[in-house]
C-alpha cells in the first residue's frame, strides 16, 4: 500500500531528475548565447577600428590596429535541490521541492596589437589584380571596387599613354577616371563584362633526335606534340593562362595574333595593374578604350577615404555622353558616405566618438545600400591584408558543471 511518505519520496526524486535535465539544457543555451555575444562584440570592435582609422588618416595620425586573438569563457553552474515540509501540512507526510542555483561566467580575452615589419609591408603593398578580380566575381559593383581600390587609370590615346588620377584635387584627371569607371559599370549592368585570364598558346620546337621513347611519352602528357617530317623536329604546344584582362567580349574568341598582342602589352604592367580592353561592336563599344588601372595599398585606401572628411571631398561627376546607364544607376559623390556630428548620431548602424565628435557610416539615405556594401568591402580588404593572429591560449568556450 502506498503511504503519503512514499508519495513524497517519489516526488522528491522526480524533482531531482528534473533539475538534472534542466542543467543539461542550460549548458547549450549558455554556449549559444556566448558564441553569438562574443562574435558580435569582436565584429563591432573590428568595424569601429576601421572607422576610427579613417578618422585618424583624415587627421594625419598614425594608423593602428589591434585584434582579439582568442576567447576562453568558463561557465560555472551551481544547482541544488531539496525538499521541506509543506506549510500547514502533516509533518513528514507532505514535502515540497526547494530549488536553488547560480551561474557565473569568467571570460579570458586575449588582445594583441597588429604590428611589425611583415604587417607594415602588407599594409603598404598595392593589392594584386587577383584580389580585385576575386571580388569582382562575387558580383561586387566594378565602380565601387575601382573607386576604392585603384589610384589611377592609364589610357592609350593614339600612340601614347595618358594617366588620370583618382584624386578629387586633380579635377580633369578625377573626372575622366570617374567616367571610365562608370562606363565599365554600365557594361557590367548588362552582364557583358568579362574578367578572365587571357588564353595563350605556347609553342616550342625541339630536334626529334633529342627525344627518347620514354621522354616522348612524358611530353605527350604535358603538351600537344606534332612531328615535322621535313626537318625531323617536334613542335610542342601548350595552353596557358595569361594576365587577367577586363573586356566587353569573350577573350577566347580572339585570334592567336590578337591574344599575343594583348599579352605583349601586358608584359610592361606590374602585378598590381589590371588591364582592360573595350572594343567597338560589343556592348559598351560606343566608347572604345584600352588601358590599365593601378591598384592601391590598404594604407592608401584609408588615406583616400580619410581625405574625403577633410579638404578633398568627392563631388558629382556626370557620365560620358557615350555611356548608356539607367536613370536609377548609383553614382554617389563619395566612395563611402560618412556622417560627422557634434552630438550622437541616431539610427546609425556603426558610430564612434573621436576627437570630441561623432562619426558614422551613412545608412539612412538613398545611398544606404551602397555605403553598407562599401564598408563591407573595406572590411574584406582588411582581412586580405592581415595575417593569422597568434593564439596565446586555447581557443574556444568551455563549460564546467
């Protein structure tokens, strides 16, 4: 026969089981909350550093970065449970569960400065063309990429090269630069802009007598081999990838001679130059042009953006009459719209306070999408500049119960 005492014992056991189950549920919840919270904090800190370094560049102050190299958060859960006689009940017959507990968090965050000769070289080295084309293939607007990443464009005019700088104080150069970028963007809007390595064919001729049977089999794995009976030689041919060139046509449709001419022209360019060739008869061919963009370093990008807060603000540049773009095509005056105020800036995604003033990325007006993408691009470029941070302590989050 079940006695009241028996029921009270069973109830207490069930309560203890419930407490154990509850503690197991709290651990994943704490883990999820910690991961998201720390991730948001690190991301916000990195974004604020980018913004404050733009401000530093505007005031000709040293640019400096720090990074969170690791986070270790230990959670201690203290849970207890018991039972006591219910008020007004018969002693020893009716028991009520009693719960108690506490949670404590002990985070260990390791912050290191990003400095040294290696990082400084990366900060000052112009971006290679491969990084711009990688971003271009992620469907970034080419006008955004080139306005931020390139410092000048060199156009081939008649038999000479003319340089136009991406710098507002140089009004003729700046306006031509902006028009060239707008024209390339109009071609991209039509999904007719190519950014592909130039396909090239390399050939070599060797005496047939110099190739043994084993060597001939090895050559066939690497090359297209043709025997020339007249002079007893082998002609070796191999397809290779040349430099990346922005075009308004498929570069694989060019003849071998045309590809060779483009490759010979590219031989005079450095790894931080990005060539383009816009031809008549294709989309955007109303303004044929040929030239190369010279890319900036990340340090130069920050300086360029900082100067827009000072005496070198951007301004509106009208497109070339030969450029066909839609009426709603974005053509902002500055590469990243920044708001400066003496008081806190409401409704800002990102804001900092420096030198007694408030700075924020303008995400409230009609160019909010452009400005957000521009700042996201700046963050990606910074990630391409830094190396992996040293890990001084074991990374991750541990939970002890």
